[in-house]
C-alpha cells in the first residue's frame, strides 16, 4: 500500500464498540491508513458521508438502528459516492451477499487474521470504485451527448438494421424509439436512396468514413434532404455503422435561392458590378457586358474609374465618400463611358459590401442605361415647354408688335430725315429694339428648343428674370402684380434652360390660379442653409388637399379636359418641373389652402466651382477677340437677299473679299472653280438645303470651313451639321460681333 493514505469511516454496532477489543484502534494501526473515524449506527454514518471526505466506509453486518442492507440502499438512493465494505461475523455471509446485491462493493469475514488482508481489500475496493465511477461518468456523458446532439444519430449493424437512435432522430422522423429499433435504414431512406443502400454500406466499410447527401422519409411520408456523415468500426467483434444525419432543407432552399439569384444577376438587363476597397472591379454580370461592351475577362481587375468620363470623376469621388459614410446611396443619375468611348446616361444605386465580420470590403453598383427614358423625358419636357409657351402666345405677339412698331416707325423716320443727328438717333432706336426682340427670341429658344441637358456655372436669378420678362405683359393684362424679393444668391451648376422652364411653369400656374380676379405674386430668392431657395407665393384659389397629394404626378391638373376646366393645360408642367429639380439634386414642395393661395418652394444645392471649372466651362468666352487678322476670301450662301447684303456690307468694311450666292447649286458651281477661306451658309434653303450643301462641299474640299447660319428652334439640324464636319454655327438674328468671333476662331485654327 505504497503512498496510499486512506481516510476510513467505521460504522459499528453500539454494543460491540463498548467491548475491550477496539476495532477502530486495530484498523488505525494498519499500514496506509491515515485516519479512522467511527460512528455508532447507520444514521450517523449517513450524515458523515455526505461530504465526500472519506475514502471508504466499513460497516458491521448488523447495526443497532438499522439493518446493514438498509444502510446500503440509502447510500445508493442518495447518490453518495463512497465505496462500502461490510465486515461480517462468520456464518453471516448470506447477509453480505444480499448487501452486495443492493450495492455494497465487497465484504470481509471477521475470521482469524482478517486484519492482515483488510488493507489489500480496501485498496482493491477503492481503485475498483474509482474505475467504476469513471466508467459510469463516461457513460452518463455519452448518453447526454448522444441524446442531446443537434444531429440525428443512428447506430446500425452492417446489414443496416437500426440498433440505437437518439431522441432528436425520433422527434425529427416522427417515430417512437421502439418503432425505429424494429426498422432498418432502408425503411427510412427515400426510394432513390434505397437503390444505393448496399453500395453505400460497402463504400463506408471501405473508406471507414464518408460524407454524402441523401433523402429520408418521415413517418408522415414527407421526404427531407439530409447530409449523412457515416463511420464504420468494430465493437466487441461486431461491425457497426455510426451515422450522423442533418436536415439540410434550409440549406437546399438557400442554395436554390442563390442559384435563382445568380441566374437573375447573370441575365438581368441591369449592370451589376462589385469593386473592392481599392475600387478595382471584382465581378461583372451579363447586363454590364451589354451596357459597356466589355467582357468580364477584359474588365475584372481594372479600376472602376475606366467607366467614368473625366468630367464626372469628382462626382464619383463624392458618391464613394457618401456610400462609405451611409452604407447605401440610391437614385443617382450620371454619365458613364462604354468600351468604344461613347458617353451614356445611367441610373445607379450603390451599397457597401461587408465580410462575415462586418468589415467593409468594397461596394456593389447596380445600374441601367436610361438613354431611352432620357429621350422620353426630353420629349415630355419639350411638349410641356411648347404647351407653356402656347399659353403666352398672345402676350409675346403683343410684345413683338410693340417692338416692330418702334423699329418700323424710326426706320421710316431715318429714311425721310436729312438731319444726321436724328438719323443716328433713329438707327439707335432700331438697334435697341432689335436687341430687345433678340432677347425675347433667345428666351423662347431657351424654352422651346430640343437640346442636351448642359450644366453651367450660373446665377439662377438670370433664369428667374428671363421667365418673368416673358410673362410680365400677360400678368399685367390679367391685373396680377409681380413683386420681386431678391437677395444676392450664390452661383451654382445648373441647366439654365431647364430652370427657366420650371419658373415659367410655376408662373403660368400662379397666373391661372388668380384668374379672373387678379392678385399678387411674390417671387422670393435667397441663400439658405447651403441651398438656393426660390419661392412663388400667390393669392389664388389654392389646391384641394386631395389634389395636393398627387400634384406632381403626370396628367394631374385642374385645367383643360383632364381637370374639367376651360383653362388650357395638359397636367405635365408640374411633373416635368419635379423631374428637373430632382435631377438637380434639389427639392420642390407645395403648401396650399383652398381660397387662400399656394406657396411653391424650390431648393437647389449650392455647388461651388473652382477656377479650373470656370476655365473649362468658359475658356472660349474669356478669350480676347482681336480685329487684327489677315484678310480672308469668304463665300456667303443664303436665299434671303437682305442677309446676303448684310454679310457683304459688314465683311467688306473689314477689308475681306466677299462673294455671295442665293442657292447651294450656284455656290457649288463656284466652289469647283475657286477656293474660299470661310463659307457662311443658311441651313434652310430651297433646292439644296444647308446640310446637303455641306456634304457636297466636303467632297470638293474636305478641309473647307463651313459655318451654318440658322434661325431654327430645334437643334437637330445643327447637331447633324456638326457631325458632318461643320466648322461652327451662329443663330439668327446675329450681331456683327458673332460674325467676327467666328472669323477669329477660323484664323486661330490655321495658326
């Protein structure tokens, strides 16, 4: 009993403990026994062994307060973890055997010399108890793990017969445990699986462990996809298969959804692109390939900026900054560049991509080509513009009649007078009136012509003034007073023509709301909190709450056939205005009470321009125009004699050599014989029009500089002419300075 120091509790019969022979003292003398405590009776023994401080309990076969077998039963029932050896008198072995049956670990007959063998029996009993306890603990742990595993566990023999299952397997399949123990794996495998059961068992036996997918049938007949992890081993010479089964219904649904999503992503018309934190492209779907023309193998790994025109790079930087701050940015309209260098309008949404730890690792971009929508919007805007101008036609005609009256009167006065001073004054009035007429025409062109949306660094006040100038006469006729409350406002990037159109829409709506009584319209303009705020406050009839909710929707109106009114109106004005302001990243709101009037408030962001922006936008306009240049040989082609003569007078005065022709055919005949430094041609002419004339001139001399002169409202012919190689264009009515500017530009190109 080396290095063994047992603490022993001795339970004696009270009568025996009073005898001259002390069992406690004798046991205490034994080697390896460190402490011996004794108690009289079973009850006291039960109290003592609660603390687990004893190595073993020795008890007499009979105790004064209870039978020794009863003591054993109580120890087992209370779960006390202490081994027990019974000391029995000779002839009482049957009592010991009964005690062992109910839980005692061993017994010793108190024969002569029994104390000598007692230490070895104590050691053997304690070690055996420890081993048994460890095995019981391991078994309990196994049962806990087996029964509480999240997977369903099946233990089968080599034939597939089920030997044991855990609780989860029963609950999952809907069977009781005794039902499953009467079944084989073939009974729960799906029909597809049954055909492979024997092959599966052989495969598992061959590789010892295998993971594969199959399908189980529940008691209610439902088939569920499962992932099986099966192992083969031998236990007590028996071949066993241990199978862990996991329901993968959710995973299969997710896989199906992911495949569907991948299919949608691959075949959707929208471009879906992902980039890493360095803005290098990491994924590229079929939609992006169609929009931009790049194959995925061409573009993946390239910087996203390859898709962005130079002038939009700063805008891209702003988008990236915003999406990393907010996580998501939507409804952005911008320009992008295709593989062949073509600029396209796109509508895009971008959001942050995170890894499983929540770290930002890039962003996704979903975009679509909106060229068709843009064209439709432009047509809608143009229709709305023309409708708006139609309501002002009478006022504009009146303005032109006033101007023409002054021009005609002073022109006749200049012709009949011989006083040079009066003649000069008459001509000054004609020039001033012409400039006024040109201003009205330019404003009309700004509203009515079809043109690309072009942002410029401008003062919005100019757009407001232009619009008010167009309607002022009409408002006065309707007894409506316009009150300007303008503060100094910052310049910003905007499309002046589109902003003017919005102003005209709101002005005409205010006029209609105040008819026939008239009233007051206050137009306020100021800077406020980083925005330019523009208000139109009228004293008209107001808008009903029901209509106000939908006021910015197309074809919602109180005018025309749609609104049941005799006032002309299409219901497009406010919806178009809403779209224009939204595309400028601004807002438009309305407050109104019936019979009290309305307030429309526009807020546009103040976007400051750098010196570089200003030079980029206005570089050509900032150049000095010099009259010191070589004399040129110039051809003028126009079917209007007055215009030909005007060109001739202006250019001859500068010393240029001028030739004029009234038709494209006559001009072409001349060009086959002579070469000219510069050609001015009208676009609209009988016979050969300006575009055809340009094409034929380019065939004669591809380097010829041809300037198109037009008085048209739309820009289609101008764009076509520029595409065919026109040097430039000027609009009618033109001034001498516009002619000289074109000549200067032509000369500078030759230097």
